[in-house]
């Protein structure tokens, strides 16, 4: 297999493994073809107002002021007198779209659906809006279109403010809430003069939806502890009090209006959301009006151990917590519409103030609606599974379903409503468990296929390394004896296995992706067995190898991989690893010949070790540190250029370019400070700052290609280009991370040359005279040695350090949105996300370029080192894949999946960026001198 073919096969394999996790764990839970179910009894309310305060935390809403008063006085009076309250528990990801879908449609949207479209409906689903006679909605352009576009019929009407209004630099985002309430009042005024519209409003089964974005926007811009966020809660409370008065006047105080107030998600102390911290998953729920149980005073302790009741001074009022999806059946029950077909929510009957029969019938309807989904899911899985292999969900067989229906109807007829409600709750719990059972029915089978593929690929790569890059005893006579199965027979055997697997999948009518996951391991294992003779070569060569040294390397690398895996969960373990790495020159005997470099490595690693101990987020912006980082970059760059001026003189064009880049760094070091000051004064983002920021970002990709291809000159140009952008994306101590990392990388390049001499290299070429684009003598490219395993592990370790040094990209709430304010302040999730990811990739690229340099300096084929790196990365990914199988909670599963995705993404990026890095280091748009490009 030639290099290009091997690269394409490796890329394909890793893309398949990357996508497999989504097909196994994030397939859509939705099924279609169910029959709608609605309670036959008259509902208590004719209309319902759903008020969603975007980004409102439960503690910020319920917690009293120091004087004992509430910042939401009207809703507090509702809690204590008129309605029922509780905490709504959301699920990860705690974003606006999944939160609103859970509240309004009653199911937890899968990640793949969110990835297909943020503002439009990527998948067809039912909601209380669809089931209502008419729904009117006002709010954000990121939320309202989710339910208005693609809706069945013309019963859903929505209006949204312009996307430019979502500006984090605005004076006060509470104006967004003012817009919603003002539009609603104007709507009622229009209805008074429009008989047709008013007639629609006076009908039953009507829903009004208010998406209140002010709190979320103020939280992102000023953080939840700020007075603007907390004052916005008062604004929302006053708007709701005014709204209730206006609604009562319009509908003549008919007592047929129900209100539901909640939030789609919370927010962390640093103004972000998306993960599973309690500040993000705990949101308030207050329900009052027609058909809602009034405040229930209690004297006995309530079954909640979180301490919130005492903290919020609500021990005397009954608290009824719900899962976020439970709000959907509650709304459907209050206005008498069919339960949404895809809802998995369980009706919280304690919120209802109605007859026992109504509660029991509503619970029974809820159970039938979930049972419909269970039946469809079971039928789908049964149709695509061989009858001899199909294993039904035993707790809910057809006979048990019939028994439940008969028993519940009998209890209702006998007016034993509490028993009927209890039985329905038990049944729904079993039905939901059955839904999960059939939804994950093929998970183990697919997981085994992926693991087989992983192991097969890792073994094949290891055999390729032994075959092409290791000095082993390759006796042809012995090798022939090691072939257990002749090649033609082996080929026929594996073709037979592939045909059998294909027939099996065809009979089961499996999706096309199943063919990929199941068939991919077969050719991989064919190549493994075909090349297995090289394992015998390794065994035969064992007598000539330093076994204790090999064993020591194996143990150290295994412990190092385990440390890297743990560091995904606890960043502080990177500090342990860096502290251990700092001792390498002393333990390897390099200190005597390279004292200054060894001390530089020691100090650099210890300084870099500080960053994983620092808080990821939650720090107050300190743009002075950004300026200091820029100053440090300028001083260190100037010192290097001055010290190397004699041994590596620069052309005039290169001196001019470095001068321009250093001026650019100086400007970028102060742009965050100026921008932050302007935003603090509510003057918005200065246009000049924005132009400089975007220009710097664009030029950072161009400047390195214009510089000299001499080793350190090209690396310095890359560093100056990317540090400029990094400074613009920083607002605190993280700006010091790239200079610290670059110093360690600089020392690593130098000290590796000393390590090469210690290994017995004949001569050493001067680093300053090396050129990325110069020809490399093929005769000087050497075979792999044990120390190359160490180099590859260092590379992976520094990649992980680059990823997690100042943040945790496994958690999307670990980045401060204020980092992008030099570029954009208007809410644009894709642009902001791309900028934050580029910030993550900058340290990654610095490490990549360093590794490319070490390959050139140590005269080793890049392919050989890259293969070792690939094996280490795949072992880590396989580790996380097994961890996913062991976890039970969705939060833990999601965390391990995100780590698996990161490692797989890193491996794929390594394969792609290896080419890009080579271009960045060896190509030049304006060549100087005569050079020939050489690709290793």
C-alpha cells in the first residue's frame, strides 16, 4: 500500500469511527404513525400563556434579597397564594433550541437534529402548538421560527425581532422583553378593532407564547451576578404583572386563563451555558390560573435534600419538581388538546386543581400516548430483526399491556382515582424504559463492530511500523514458515465473511451506515493477518533488543496514556505530567552537554504547568495581562532576532516582514483593553477595532507563507502571526499561554538534537542553517528507535496540553463569550463558535509545526513518527469508547462521548493538518534562493 493510499484509507477509517459515535448514541428518538390521544373531559382553561425567560437560573429567581424581599414580587405572591411552583430539571445540552423543544414538544432533541439546522426544523415533530387551535408567538429569531416554520396548517403565528437586536454590547437587553410585551399589547388593540381576529382569540385551545430574551442576553454580556441580569428579572416580573392585568381586562375576567412561567436553561456564573452544571440545568417553574392547584402550605419536611427550600425561604410552600419535558403534558391537560405525539413527559398531576376523575383520565391518556410510541418502536425493531434473534422487552409484553388497560379502566370506574394514577405512573416508567430499550437495541452490536475495527486498525498500523520503519531480523526462510494460512485461502475466507455479513444485514434491512460499521473491520483484519509474520520477526529480534529498556518504555508510555485520559476529566493531571517531563533532561543524562537548554526546559515546563491549575472560566476580565503577553512576545522575538543576526542573517524583505508582524502584535496587545473599556462605557464595539481584528485574522494565514523557509525564521513568523489573533481572542491570563508553550517548543527542538547525539548520531547539523524546503538526503533518513516512541508521546502530550491548557473543549460552556468581542458583539452562534475554535487551534498548530521541525532536525521520516502518534491517539479513543459503555447517566455518557469525539477529531486533524503544516513550514509564496521542495 503506497503512501497516498495509506493516508486516504487512514482518513476514511477515522472519519467512519468519528461518525459512528453519533449513529450509536445520537440517533433521533422520534417515531411516526401514532394515534393522537386526548382526555374526553372538559378542560379547565380555554387559553394558556407560556412565558419562557431565556437563561433564567432557579437560584437567581427564587433567592430572596438580603432584606427578605423578592426581586420578583408578583411571581412570589403567585407562589405563596395563587399557584404551584417547583424546579424544572433540564438536560444536556442546555441550549435554547433543545430547551424550548423539551418544554413545547415534550421530548429531548438529539444532537444530530440540532446539527442539521439551528433555526429551522431539521426533523418533523409534534408539539402543543401544532395541537392547539391557534398559537401566537413573539420573541427571538432563533426560537420562534423553530415552531412556526414547517408547522402543519396555518394555526401557528409568530413574530420575531431582528437578529441585530441580540447585541451583547447594548446598553440594556431588557428592551427585548419590552418589545415582546409591547407587540402583544398592540396585538390586543388590533383585535379590538378586528372582529374576526377577536373571535379567534375568544375560542378555546389557544396558546400565547412569549420568548423573553433579555435575561439571557444580559447574562452573556454582564454575567448572572451583575445588577443588569438581576434587574432584568424585576423587569420581567413587572411585565408579567402588567400582562395578567391586560389579559383579564381583555377576556372579561372569565377565569379561563392558565399561565406557565419557566426557563429553557440556566447559566453559569461566567455567562455561558450548554453543559450540565446545576446552575444551567435548574430552572424555575411557576404555574397558576385556571385548573391549577393553589399554593399548598405544609408543615412537615419536604422530600428535597438540596437545601434550596431553606435558602429560598419556601419551606412552608409545597414544592413540586418536574423534568423539563413534563411541562408539555401539563399544558396539554390544562387546555384539553391531544398530548403531542412525540412527548415523553409525565403529567405532574400535583399541579392540577380538578376532580380526581379528571386527573386519573389525564394520566391514563398520557400513558396511552407513550404506549403508542412504544408499540411503533417495537414494531420497527421487530421488522428489522430476524425473528430468531429478536428479544422483546419482557416487562411490557402485549398481555401486560392489555392487563394494564383493563385494570386502570376498572379502577377509574370504581372511582379509585389515586390507585389509577399510581398505576399509570408505574406503567409510564416501564414504557419509557421500553422506549430506551428499543432505541438502544443495536448499540452493543454496533459498539462491538467499532471496537473490532479500532483494534484491527491499530494492529495494522503497528505492523506497518514494524515492516517499514524498524530494524528487525527478516529472514526470508523463517518468514515463509510464519505464514499460517496461504494468502489465496485467507482472501477467500474473508470474502466469505464479508458476503455472509452483507446477506445478514440485507435480511435485517439495516441502514446503510450499518454496512459500513460491520464490513469495515473485515478488510482491516485481513491485512492484519496478512502482515502477521512481522510479529514473528519482532519475536526473533527480541534477543538483540534491550528488553528492560523496551519494557520500561512500554510502562512509561502506558502510564502516560492513562494520565492523558484522566486529564480529560481533571486538567490538574496535566500539571503532574508537565512536572514529570521537566526532569527528562536530567534523567536522560543530557544536562552535562546542554546545561542551558536543560534548565530552560525545566523552567518552561514548570511555568506551563501552572496553566492547567488555573480556573477555566469565571475569572474577571483582565486585559492588562493581554498587554503583558504581547509585550513578552515582542521582547522574546526581538532577543532571538538580535542573538541570531550573525549566524542567520535576514534579507531586507524578511526584516521588513518581521517588523510589520511585531507592530501588528503590539497593536493587537492593546485592542482588547480599548474594546473592553468601550463596552464598559456602553459605547459599543469601536469600528476601527473591529476592522483591525478581522484584518489581523485574515493576514495571519498569509504572513507565514511570505517568510523565509529557514527553520527558526519560519517558526517565528508563524508564532507572531497566530499570537496576534490569539491576543484579540483573549481577555485574561490565557494570553500568556502561547508564549509559554512556544518557549517550551523552542527548547524542545534544541534539546532533541542533544538527544540525537546521545543516541549515537554521527554528526549534528546546525539548527539555524536548516531549511524546511531544502533537499534531505534519503540516505540520512534513519530507522525508528525506542526514543522515537518518546518523541511521539511528547507530541501527543503537548497536543492535549494545547487543547486543555486554558480551557476544556469537551464542555461548550467552558469558554467565555466575551473573548470574541473584538470581532463581533451581535449574537451569531456559528461565527462566534468558529472564532472560539480557532483560538483552540492556535496552540495546536504551534505544536504541530514544532513536531514537523523535530522530524526535519532528527532526520526521520514524518510518516514513521506519525504512525506512532496515530496508534497512541487510537488507544486513547478506544479507552473513551469503552468508558461510554460503562457509564449510566446521560451526563457521564455525554462527557465520555465528547472526549471520544475530541480524540477522534484530533487524529483526523492531525492527518489533514500534517499537510497544511508542511505547507506553512516549507512553502513560500515569494521564493528567495533556489530550493527544491521535498515531502517526507
